[in-house]
C-alpha cells in the first residue's frame, strides 16, 4: 500500500475515538456526529476502493493492509479514551516511555523474520534515530499531554495534519501519484472528523 494511502486510513482515529467516547465517557453520539462518521467511513472506502483498482502493481494483500491501518486507527482511539478514563493522573512522560518500551519488546521477537534487505549505513542509523526521537518519543510525549489537558477527542485532532503531510512526503520522496479519488477520500475523512470533533454545543 502506498504511504499516502496508509496515512489517510490512519487519520480516521478520531472517528473511532468518538465512538469509544460515547460508549465509555458518556459523550452523546448525535445525528451530526453520526453523519460525520458516515462521511469519514465513505472517505476510507473511496481510498481503499481506488487502491484496489490502482494498476497491476497492487499487491493481493492490499485488503489486509487496509485492515491493519484501520485496526491501528481503532487502537489509537481506544488508547486515548482508556488513558483519559483510567490513567488521567499518570505522567505523560511515563506513559510515553512505557508505550515505546512495550512496543519495542513486542516487536523484538519478530526481528529475525524480517532482516534488513540492504547495507545498514551510518546515514540510515541516523535517519532511524531521528524518526525514533522526534516522530515517536517527543511526539508521544506531547500527545499524551494533550490527552490529559484537552481530553481524547480534541487531542486526536492532530490527525488533521496527517493526510496533508503524508500525501506531500509520499509524492516528494517516494514518487507516489496523487489522484483525484485520493484527494476526495482524504477530504471526506477530514470533513467527517471535523463534523465529529467540532459539533456545536446546545444553547
């Protein structure tokens, strides 16, 4: 699956967060929010359907990749709500550090089954360390702090930026094409998320 497709699917995490918040935090799931969820789901379906028919180079495992991305988004939404409900007093640094440590330990046994396909150069090591430090360690520290200060629903608004940057970086560094269907699906996901997150308060 192209990276730009992945980031669009992953940006649906606020939609899952809204559902979990309605179940466990008592937030109302209004008709407006339901329409936002429907718009977001339509966007995901549009991107997934486009990817499945996007030329002969599409892997037959594309559907599994879509499912994995949506599962990740669902887990993001669930984790945010769980932290808000059960661990609101925990320090963001502790949660960020523990989550990264547990993720590393879980992935470690899989390392022998997916060895590097090329030479590991100092530049590659530097790139990986930068990604780990800036895009994971610091990013999660800020993210968990936002969950404590603003709540899970509003903290998940950071995903608004994901499709924009994902499509941009995919086109520049990976040479991925940007199609009208991809832009339309991305717009539906962002629109649906905006409707869910910014529902007007009753007067």
